[in-house]
C-alpha cells in the first residue's frame, strides 16, 4: 500500500496531535482522514463549478442560436 511522508513544524505537529486526541484517534488516522476529506471536498467543489459553467454555457448557446 502506498504511503506518504510529510514534514511538519513542531507547532503544526502539536496542533495535529491535539486535534487527533480530541477526536480520540491516532495522529496517523486523523491525518489520513483530513487529507482524504480535503481532496474529496476539492473534487466536489470542482464538479459543482463545472456544472454551473456548463449550465450557463447552455443558456448562452440557446440565446445565440
């Protein structure tokens, strides 16, 4: 299974460890969920923006036809 090695400052590490502790999960699990959620959120946002662009383009094309 692929893995990823990420470097954090001491302050970032403390922030992440505190957040993981509050969620009751390991730092590794917390970081994994955060990264996957960020990627998923960006994909959803991109998909919505593209849908909006296509809808507006369709309206414009109808008016120009």
